């Protein structure tokens, strides 16, 4: 499995395998993706504002062929929520495909996306 997260210092996506960064890329696509947020690390980030990699997306690396027209944009903002959220405000926990753009935006395929259950 491959992990992908936004590298704010380099302005690109970091690609990590087995805990080691193996590449920096402008565009990336993952299949069978699951969102990961480490709550303990997020709890350290909130009061200090210090950046720390504590959220990423894990999946299978596939060739990037652009963002499909029906893809839905999503984001992670640690100060607003402890999970990834789509542009409609729904939590996103997994997706069939994730598309990472060169401008720092991420998109998921609507088909196969699992939203967290409402509580």
C-alpha cells in the first residue's frame, strides 16, 4: 500500500511506501483508498499550530489520467474536523479512486465512496 499526503513545504504530494518517502509528485492517483487521521497527533497540532504529518490517504498507486468530470472535491482541515470532508460537508472515509491535482486539490470518485455514518 502507498500513502499520499500534501507536502506544504515543497508544494507537492509526498508518496510514501513502508514508512519512507519514495517520491514527490505534482499529480497522483490511488485506487481502493482509505483516509487515515491519527487523533493523538492531531491533538498535538491543534493547540500549537505546528505542522506535523498526521493525516494521509492509503491506497494502491495507479497511473494518473486526470480528474474525471464527476469526481467530488474533498479536503482535510485539522482545525475544523478530525476527518476528511467533501465539498458538501460529508465525512469521507474511503473511496474507489482518489485523484490528487498539481494545485493541491484532491478529488474522489463518487462511485464506491463510503461516507461515515451519521451519529
